């Protein structure tokens, strides 16, 4: 029985020696041979007490809110999107109506219907439906291709929320969000114009 006790005591002693040796090795590797272990303490950089310095305010930027409509040459109000912004770089590109049709089918048809015929319900809006793009609102149409393209581009670039209480559907900002690249927008514009000859 004494032999069993010697084995148990020896095993416990050996275990304690291994644990103490292991902890000592960790302490020495972290702190060196000092007992204060200042290396392990995080160094705190103190900043001086701030003094009051006269501040200069940045120049005030004027924000121009979007206008719901602007008059054209005939005096009729041209429909504008609810979101502000200028035409994008797409109006300077040559669009491909066939490529635009593919993009339209993939991204726009679910709201504006096949070939942009519109009429899909949009509860919460004044009209109650998604606007038609075929035919498109007559105030957007222009005999000048660049003007016609710019009128359409404003909606595609910056999106728009229709008038109403809480519209279910709204026009996403395809350009601002980067969802469509300028060439893709130019292609969609070309397709929409081709529907409105």
C-alpha cells in the first residue's frame, strides 16, 4: 500500500512541477527575468488637455431641392423624378436598343410590364399604377434625341418615388447605386426611345 501512495504522490508532485515550470516559462517569455512585468502592460499615450482655439466653420453649401416639374418651351410642365441630380454620362454614349431590350426585360419589365406598356398596380400612389413607358409621358418626348435621352436618364440615374401616401413600388436609382453601368443605361434609353417613335 505504501508503494501505491508513493506512486500517487510522485505523480502529483511531477504534475505540479510541470505546471509550475510551464507557467514560469510563459512568464519569462512575456516579461523577461523581472518580477514587475512592465513589458506586458499596455503603454498609454496621454494627450495634453485641449485648449480652446477659435474655430472656423466651413462655407455653407446650398442644397437645391428637386422640382416636381419644369416648364418646357411650350409652357407644359415636364415631369421630373423626385430625387435630385443631373443627367449622367450615359447620354453622351450611343445606345443599342437590342441590348437595351435585354436589360429592360431583366430589370424593368416586372414593374413597367412587357414592352413598357405599364398598368401594373402600385397601391399607395396617386395614379394607383406604375407609369407606362410605351407610350411615355408626352412631356418627356422631344424631337431632339439628346433632350429625350436626358429626360429619361434622370429617372434611370437617380430613381424616383411616385406621389402618394406610401407607394409599394418606386423607381430605383440604377445609376447612382451602380446597378447599371453608363453603357447599359444608354442601351435602355435607346430601347425606350425606340418604343416611342
